């Protein structure tokens, strides 16, 4: 175990790098989700309705509205 980067309270180097990649990608992921939601609702309302609540909840969490 690399004591400089991992312990009971801190992530390992691999975990920290994975977290950093996810954080860096978050704005792109949020924009993609918004676009997908828009397409679902316009092109196939029935399909969109099945997934829209989850998508809206994820967007709200990402934007700090929940």
C-alpha cells in the first residue's frame, strides 16, 4: 500500500485518478444527458416518459437543485 496516497481515510492513487476523470467528464456527461432527454421527449414521448424522471433527477443533482 502506498502510504502517500491511500489509507483508511483517503482513496488509492487509482481511485483518485478515476474520480478525477469522472469529475472532468461531468460537464460533458450532463450536457449529453440533457440532449438525450430532449430527443426522447420530442421523438418518442412514450420512451422518453419511461426514463425522463431519472434523467431529470440526475440533472437536478448535478446542478445542485436537490
